C-alpha cells in the first residue's frame, strides 16, 4: 500500500482526504476481505495519486490611496515552495490579499470550493489550510506608492 501525506487528493472535480485513503488501506489490510480491497481500489482511482499540498505561502502588498481613502492590494502565492499564482491589483484592505489568494487557488483547482456557514460567513484560507494539515504562512507589506504595489520587485 502507498503512504499518503496529510491533505487532499484531487481527480477532476472529486476531492477526498488522505485520511479516508489511510482508513480504507487499514480496513483492507486488517479484514483482508475482497469487498474492502475493492472499496480501496475504487477510492484510489477516484482520488488519484497526486501528492498533496504541503505548504502555502502568501506574500501581499497593500497601498492606501489617501485622496479617496481606498486600499488596494496585490499578492503572490507559492505552493510547496513553487510560485504558482500572482493576484493582480485589487480593491480591499486588511487581510483581503489572503482572500484574493484563496479565490485564485480555488479557480486554479488547487483547493476545494469555499463553504458557506449558516451565519453567512465563508471559509478563510488560514482556516482551510489548518483543517487540511497544510503549513500556511502569510505576510503583507504596506507600500507608500501605487507603483510599488506591483509585484515586479522581490518579496521577502
């Protein structure tokens, strides 16, 4: 049997957890029944064998437009140490750069869709990463000029 890391495996629009695969592997090993082995095979086919996301790093930049009182941001996203996404110039302050990065990761098919809670709120990236066992790091830099907002420069 194969060892799985914490996180999710994706195949098309189907998501399943590594925990589910581990549980099915254990069940098939202990019982030895053909039904348990078949369930494991189906789950492995459904989930695929792609490696899980181990880490997400988000680096954002914020700029406050004093004349009108608006805040704008950009962000870069690294997954497992590889730069995968750049979030373009967007409206929003505080931690909105993280939300924009979360939306971009969902659109790229790297994370499952957001869940809406009964209270009306939605999942946030740091919480999703925590639930999936993904190492998460986010930092933001406030810049003084609009032209410094663009991510052509180095992120630390």
